[in-house]
C-alpha cells in the first residue's frame, strides 16, 4: 500500500498542539479520510490506464502527473472559491494540463450563486475571442464521465459586446434581473448557474493583449468574516472526490477513439462544455520514427480563429510552451493554394508547420475552427519521412535547426508573458 499521503497527514498532525486535537477530533478524522481517499484515486487510475499502454513505466508516471494536475486545480478551488467573495481562478493551463486545454486559451473559473448580483469590471484587451459561459453547479461531480449531460453552458456572453470607455475600462452587472434604475451593461444570470468560465483565445501571443477582469458580489457587504470551521471541513470533505472525478475522466479518451476506428483519421468532436461558435475535429495518431503524417485542410474564407494541437495518450496537451506541438492561424503557414498543411513527425522535418509530438509516438490530434464560414475536417496521409517533400508544395520553406530554436525560445517567452495565473 502507498503510505505517502498518510505520512504527509501524520506529519501535519504531529506539529499541532495536543489540546487542539483533543478539542476537535473531527480535524484528524477529516484529514485521515482525505488521505484514504487520495490512495483510492491512485488505485482507480491504475485500473483505468488502457491495456495497450498500461505497462509502460513512462505512461504510468504521466498518469501520476494527471492526478497532481487535478489536485492543483481542485485545491485552488478548495482554498479560494467563494460565491460571496468570488475571484477568477486558474482552471486549465500548461500546468493544470487536464481536459486537453487549448494552447492559445487562458481558462479562468469563478464560483457564484444564481441568486447573487455580481459586477465584472476591468480593462479591455485585444485578443480575438473572450467569452464567458455560465455553467450549472455539478455538486462536486466535475468529471465529464460522471455527468456529461450536466456540463453544458446555460448562457454565453461576449466581452466584445460591452461598452469600453476612453481608458479601455468596462463594467457589466450579472444578475437574475436588471437592477432598478441601472442603465449600464447587463447580462442575465441564468437559474442554476454555479460557476462562470472565461476563455481568452490569442493567436498572436506577442502582440495581442488579454483582458483583465475582476468580479465582486454587490448584494452583500464586501468584507469577509473568518471562514467557519464547518465551511473549512466541507471544503476538505469533498476535495478528494472532486480530484478523482477530474483526474480519471478523460484518460481513456484517446484509446476510445482508436477503438472507434479513428486512428490516423479525423472525426467531428462532440464535447460537453465546448465553446460557442467553435467546431472541433480530432482523432488518434500513431507513427514510427521513419513516418510522418501530412494533415491538410482548405482554410475557410472567413474565420476568426483556428488551430491544431497534439495530445499524449492520457489526453494531456503535449507541452506547447517548450515545443511546437500546436499551431494557430497567426503561427502556421498557409500555402498559396489556400491549404494549410501540418506535418506530424517524431524528428524535425525542417518545415514551418511541424507539429512536434515531443517523443510521443501515439496520442491524439485535435483542431478547431471558431466563428468560421466553413468547418472542414482535414485529411490525414501517412507517408515515409524520407519522401515527405513529395507531398508538400515545392515552395515550402526550410526551417533550420537554429531557426527552430529561435522560434521556440520566442514562443515560450511570449507564452509566459500572458497572465495565466
């Protein structure tokens, strides 16, 4: 049995005064239960790793990382989420790499109650897409596998519809009914809403600016009293279940696509909670060091945003900060015939639109067209890497190893300058 969590909890308890433990045995009971439940998550993950990759020691350690990512997300919420004093917390990003985050999107969540009156204000930016969804509270059952029908947006709001003053400032009230006498921007709060999710999608990481958004509740005093013992206990008591639901929800997704026949072949993707106006395609991939995939599609005439990325076998997005594992409309080259052609290969083929699997010979390829005039599903052709040039236009530029290094160094700098936390 893995005693790691228990040893950590025992260490915490050993530092507390005996009088505290004697006065409140619920503390020790809650933390012991949390420790036991964490151990069960590891056991469930062990059973859930697909048979094809189950005995791969690399994948097994990556499965442990998925659990840690889920812990990071849910611990942040357990510490800070407060429907009466909300703030937007990191939900998905390069560190919290679960649910296959889009490399170009900053995801932020804020828990609220559907009876409150909230105000969002801040400074506008220049990203192409910034939309906020109202989602139903899932009562801790956050994993897609557990309640897929519940994880649907009740409403979407586009920040670009708001009034912005000469100082780039905006303000909007979110409530069930427009406050009496209020004439400013207002969004209707839908019954059943339990949390808000903001998505900011940037194509040009170097030059597009993210919006800065603050949220507050107006129908209660702004000061917050000391958090009650009952509230703290409730947050801890439900934490392990939420971690498990998040960690376990999509680890079989790539294997499910393979079983459905979508290996080196793409299909329309249907996912709960998908962004309004966005069309997804995806499929599993598999290549050897001697092979490459050429993925190509005619770019829609009108399109606000598009991108393609790679994931590993557990549906984590492959590290897009330190590798070119994703490309969007501002980063990718579109050929003179209006077709974008991506190349997936384990070694650098020296072309602009290389999608780097970072050593993952199998995984998934996913793309999206957002607010576009058409939504093509790209074709996928497996070729010998040595014959790749035969499948690309003659005028395809060459990217040298040094140029690739410079591209990725700039890429990781510009990503880090975005406010993800």
